[in-house]
C-alpha cells in the first residue's frame, strides 16, 4: 500500500496502518483495554492528541502510568479551572495558563481579584466539569476568525495572543464541551481523564506578560497529580517544608527578624548571629593559607562604579549615597557596593606586583547591597543586604588565555558553601560584570 504508515512500538514490533489512522484507532487495534486507558500518544517521543493521525515513526500509547501523563493532567486541569472561573464569574477574561513544576497556574483579568475564599468554590465547579466528561476536541482556525471570535467575546488578551503567533503556525483551538481556548495542546481525550487528585493552592497578582507597565492580573496556582496518594504525598511534603521554613524557625528560635523600616535587611539576634559567625569561622578555616582575607570600603565614589560597569548597567539595583547635611558643598555621589570585586581590583592595583606573586587570591566577607524589587524579597533567601562571600583570583593569562587548573578560582571548594544570598548570584544581573 503506497499510503501505509509504518509504526515501531516500544517492544520493537513494526506494524503497518492506513494513512489517516488516528492514535486512538491504533490503540484499539492493539487491545480494547489499552484504548480505554490511553490518554495520548507519543510520536518519536513527542506527545500528541489521541485523535491525531499517526505518521511513520516510533509510537507509544501514553496512559496515566506514564510519567508524561502528569504534564497532560496539569494542562487539562488548567483548562478546566479556566472554564470553571468563566462559568462562575462571566466576563472574566482568560489570558495564559501554563504547566509549571508540580502544577499549573492560570492568569485572569477580573476587576475584583480572587481571594483564597474563592478557591473551594472553583474546585467544586471543576469537579462538576470533570464529571461531565466532555471530550477535548481540536479545530484549526484561520487567524481572522480567531481574532473575530475572541474580540466578540471581549477577550482582548486572547486577541493579543493570536496576533503573537507566527504567521506560519497553525492556530489551534481546543474545546471541552462548549468552552474553548486558544492552545498549542496536546490534551487528553476528555475532562473525565483528569481525575480528582488536584487542589487549588493560592492566589497571587501577576502583570500581563510579566511587565510592571502592564495591567495586573489575578493568578490562581494549582497542583494536580495522577492519584490521590501522589497528591497527599505532595501536600505532606509541603506541610513538612512549611514547618522548617527558615523564616518561621528564625522567629520561633529567636534568630533574626525583619521590620518595616528595613525592607530586605536582617536584624540578627544574639543566637542567630552566633550561627552566622560560626559559619564565617568555618569558612575562614577553609580559606586559611590559600586566600588573603581583605576588606574594602562599603561606600565608594560613583566614578569607580562607572569604571567597573555597574553604574551603567545596574544602577537601578544600586543604592546611591549623598551627604545629608545642608551646609556641606560636597556634592559627590557615592554608592553602596553591590559587589566586592571592584574593591579587590583596587587592592591589587595598589603597588607593583610581580608575576611571581600570581595567582593572588583575595577573599572578603563583605556586605553588599542590592536593591531588589520588594516583591522579590524572601526571608534570608532574597535580601537587599547580604554578606557576599566573595573571592577574587587574579591570575596571569597563559596558554592562549586558558587558566591552569591549579590557578582556577575556588581551589578550596568554597562554592559548595553558601551564606545567605550568595546562591542567587548566578541569576542576579549585577553579578554579570564580575564573572
Ligand atoms: Zn492549553
């Protein structure tokens, strides 16, 4: 047959099918029970709808036992949550609803933001929608139709999303009953396949497209699992983590506190500071004999930060310091250091150095200040003042710029040691000038 499709199954067997055969039909050809359990197919490893026609390649029939089922369950649950919300609060606009680690969220445009009290009501309606067990079906729409339909429904955000899809890409609409959403898919066969192992977790505010110049949307986070046991276990782990939340321990054990006048800066209490100093002492022992410990100023003239590049790139994240008195005519602008290294460079530059002294390893338990958006502050994990355990290794370039192994930074393995805040240097933009 010229139009035959050749499928290779996980057990290595190969079977031919007529062109246009769907994943569901393939599952039925294997066994009735498999077809019943099937929620999707994977073609050459890529998840697709059960209703998609198969093409020549490696085919797997995906069931709930498959680890990839989680992704499908969470995605479908997000759609069901959006339907529930629009049923309960007509006129609410849906925006985007991706799957994330351990769950999903959906952002809604609604005049009155959701409150935690709304969640049980939404969950109840979601269970009803799941019970209705409507099939997920897919349509490909022309761009103009999609724009028109969403515009007529008052879904301005969806119109924006339609416009953002590349011209050469299909515009897919997934239905569950009468409710539909613009979506890349894939989905399971019907809402009934979701099951009831889900829970709505919390509400939050989120800017449209993550941009603070855009309108604030209202977000609902949820989690969904294959079985009730999986859900229970996840909730148990969360509860245990909550008991050990460092912010809670800090309060209960009288280690530290935060207060309104100092957003993102820590008031260390006696016991907490002892823990802190014990860690510092441990690090000093590890540094001894390898690094010279130095200490550079906390406040330095703006010109130095211009040279280092921080002023140009990261000024928005820096604290500016000027003289407070009225009588002084000193109008110099200083900044609190956001990073230790520029200070280390000054120490290195001071006086003549011989290449024989290289590599020079400098370490500092310096305090660095960075202006973090207030929404990003999180206990000791995300602060505005942190002790930057910073080591600079100044070495001589040789071998075409490659650094010999013995001269590489961190020969004592301090990168495994983390004091508050240092972990986030990998993602902090102000770290880039100094890597
Ligand atoms: Zn979707």
